[in-house]
């Protein structure tokens, strides 16, 4: 298929109107108010709904809220999250909580800040912080381990305190009265 192109007029061949239009745009921006922000001293206000870097949080007692269900690892599109479960050996310091991750890593270079890990977490252990200045000297520094994620995430004050209710339920079940059979 052959398309016929229309012939350019004399002024279009000179490119003068296009050149004048470009100069007008340049002059308009040259005399307008500057919007450059001096970054380290001035910081922009983070808008509502901003999805920043994901971090792990602790509960009020200082324990990790993550129960190593690995849903965040499975749902992560770039596969930036890696969780190693603790195995069958119970840990006495976690109390009535089922399990905690042995290792939890998020590769911040791979993370696309989509927020799917926060949405899928059943324990509300991952939160997206309003942090936009992630930096490091090497690639290894940008892989955040469990300790660094917990330090950056802080403590989340949970109103429900699910594990305290589970502990009370377990204690009630232990003192359940057994009736003797008559017969």
C-alpha cells in the first residue's frame, strides 16, 4: 500500500512557525516561578495513599507479628520477598503464637512498591511506610533482613490482640471439667 504525502508549503519547509513556537514555550518557562526543591534540606510532603517501602512491625509486647504464612512471598510480582520458615521445632519465647520466620528478606532493588504484600497479610505484619529515600552503598545493603525491617517498621498498636485471646481460649480448654460417666 502506497500513501501519498501532501506537499509542504513554503513556510512549513522553512520550519519558522515551529521554531517560533518553541522559543515562545522556552521564554514562558524562563520567566515563570522556579519549582526546584533543595532536596536534603527541603522535603516534599507525602500525599495520602502513597505506597512506600514495606516493613515488618512488632506488636505491643515486642514480638514479630509475622507468622511465616508466606502469602506475601507468593503474591509478590517481582519475587522480592524471601521467607524461611522456622521448621517443626517450637520456640518457647513466642508464647502461643504458631510460628515465626527464621529469615525474612526484602530486596528493595526488586520491590515495585505495589502494596500487594500489605493487602494479603492476614496478621497485619507488613505495612508500607511513607519512606521514599532508600539508598545504599552496595546491592547487599539494599537487601533488608528481618532485624532491619523490624527496626524500620517499629511497633504497631493492635486493638484486637488476637494472640492474647487465643491464649485465654487455650487456658479455658485446659481447665475444661470432665464429667465422669455413670453406668
